[in-house]
């Protein structure tokens, strides 16, 4: 589905009333567009063309609206955690206060999460493009909030192969999006990029994607897709581009939850002599450590959240689903890597 058609569909999907929208000083309910994100229904005062629209009869469990700069200053916030980039600069600051949580992306935007985890309010300077705000909201904030609702949310990309999910997790630059894109370009239904919901099914682990969009470095997009050179940027501060899956020939998306067949943890980018192609099974302890590193967790210091998150990861790690995948970061190596993945998948 093209961006234009997706926006029109979202407009037609209907609106929900946010009973707490008066936080901006308005006395009437705000118009909210209703979308699907993983298994959650999100109502937003900001149009989110990346997301598929939800049916109008679905009741939202999460609301988003823009806020005034003064709203984030009404509470006193106590910093308790930070995400730091490899160069040492702070990327995201986590603060706690009487009103809930404040997530501050340095120099870009603030997002305030209500104490009951049902409402998100965002503030950004006029110079920050709305595409950047949508990226921060969808790819960082919403997964963090859903994790606090008791969901196991992972930084992982995934596709469907023979009716089962195959997922990839790893640090930035490890190649998880590129691998998922390569498989999708060759006919595998695309499931998600960088946010995967895992939950317990009947004698299996079920995987659900966030939304049908890929974020790729321009050179990878150009190598894998015919229109890769003309794709829009994800955000103004990065060169990555966004491909909406489902709108091009040979590229399909899957909105279904699929049983998880494999989750591959990718080694980080190598500066000297990348390792040869190698697939190695992980023990339950190794899988636990890797899953903990790639899980979204809003408040690691909150005891109930920590107990729930670690309990979910411990349960997941007992399944024989996990592999370490090492390979050369070259486009010419992708066919061999994809073939090795197919050969490694368990039988039906």
C-alpha cells in the first residue's frame, strides 16, 4: 500500500475521543486517528501513515497527543537511566516523576508517559520535522511503553518463511534489517523491522510485528530494491531511508502472528577480517543474556517491571530457538547467508 493510500485509509478509519485531551487547555475531546501497533490499538492526534488503520469498533488502549512545552515542566523529574551512543553523547534520558515518566531525546523531542501508562504526550521544537517525531514515537517510545504493559518487546527484525517467523537481533550496524530486507526482496513475507512482540502460544512462541516498514542505509536499499535510491529519509538527523512494505512488486507483508522458528543474534560489524559464515546454537544461559540486551524495558529499576521482564526472558530462553549468526558484511555474501538460514530452520 502506498503512503498516499495508507493516509487516506487512516482518515477513513474513524476517530476516537480521548477523554483526557483537556491537558492542552482544550475543553473538548480531540480527534484521534486509530491504528494498530503489534497487538495494541493506538489512538493518535497526529496522523501516523506508517501504521495500518484499525477498525473503528476497536477501543484504543493507548493514546498519543502533542503537548505544550510547559506541560513537561509541571512535574519534578528525577533522572534514573540514560542510553549513551558509542561516541559518548546521550541519546535518550529516562526520568521519573509524580506524573509518570519523561523520555527526552537530546535536542529532538520530549515524550511524557502518564503514570497509568495509557497516555503519551509529545513536545518538539518547530525546527524538528514531524517525520522525525513519528520515528521516535513509533520506533522507541511506543515499544518502551508497551513493554511496561507486560509485553515482551524485542529490538528485532523478522520475516515469515513457510508460515513461521524468522527473526534477527543485534546492535546497530549488525545487519538485521538488511537480512530481513534481503529475504523480503526474494519473496518472504515481511513481518517487522526492529520491534518484535513475542508471547506464549500453545506449545510454541508466537511472534507479532509492529508495522510494515523497513529502515535501511541508502546503499543497502539501492542494492535490494528497484526504487531504493528514491526512498524518503527516516528522520532528518540520519541518512537511513524508509521503505513501506506491501506497495511494490515481489515485496509482501504479513500482519499475522506467526510461530517463531528461529531468532538469530548477529555479531556486531567487524573492522578487520570479518568471520566466515557460521551458525552456532546458544545455550539457555547465552540466550538469556542476549535476549536481555535486546529487550525494550521502560523502567529497569521498578521491581515489578523487572520481575515480569526477566521472567518472560527466562521462559523464552528455555526454548531451543536461538542461534548466533556470523557473516561477512558484503552484499555478495547475502545469498549464502540466506541459504544457510533456510538450511538451519527446523522441520515442520
